[in-house]
C-alpha cells in the first residue's frame, strides 16, 4: 500500500495540486475520488492519511479532504465487494498486473513510466496477498474450529463491535479486516 501511494504521488508530480483541485471541485467528485483511490490502494487509512497530508501541505482545503475521506469509507465497501466476487478471474488479473508492471519498470527508462509500472505491480501484489489469504483460510479452519466456535459463542453485539474495533486498530486497515471477514464467511467459519 505504501509503495502504491508513493507511486501515485510521484506519477502526479507537480500537477498534484491541479489534479486534486479538479477532483474535489465539488463534494460528489471528492467522494468519488476517495472511493476510487481506496478501491485501488485497498486502504481507507492510506487514503485518509494522504488527504490529511495534502491539507497540511496546502494542496487542498479541509472540506475537500472531508469529501475524500467520506469516499474512502465507501471505497472500503468496494474492496469488500471485490473480495466477495468468487467468480472473478483474480489469478489472471494478478499475473497480468505483476507481469505488466515489472516489464514497464525493466524496459522503460522514463521515471514516470517506471513509477506507473511500480504502481501496477504493487496492485497485483496486493491482490496476490488477498488471494493467498482467502485461498488458505479453508485449509486453516477445516482442521481447527476454535475461531468459529469462539465467535459463534459470543451473543453480545457490543463485544463483537469492540473486537472489530480492536482488530481494525491492530491491522490499521478496515479494508483488510473486512476482506478477512468476507473470506471467513465464504469459508463457512463466520455466519452472518
């Protein structure tokens, strides 16, 4: 995620302020920009930190950042939907992204093209991590029902809320926690 956000900033270069001004000229566009950024970066936290950093750097004002932060939370939902799509040809997307990004870095000499290649490769690696996590949850929980039994035994919704907050604070990414929960649900470990 760090690699991808650095690449976005490098690729935009000096044009960042004009791009941000264009993307956030009205709140709806800001929300859309935040959602798309989070869907690509797979982290609403990274999008939020970038927006706050842009406000600190004077590249955007607070109302513009707020619309992006609202969009970042919508982007987390988009991320969850991407993970939930079981018929998505994710292995082909992963291989293509890593391959294309790596070729761009190795062949082209221009820094901007190499930065875009790094971003594409980073996107593929991010999806690879989600794919590996999701594909191995079945194996982990088919032999051990401890987590399933533990979560099923909790009847208090406030305790479950606290557990969700604590796990999200540890991971620093609601997208990652949502992806894990969806993968657990698809594996039959957690029932909604």
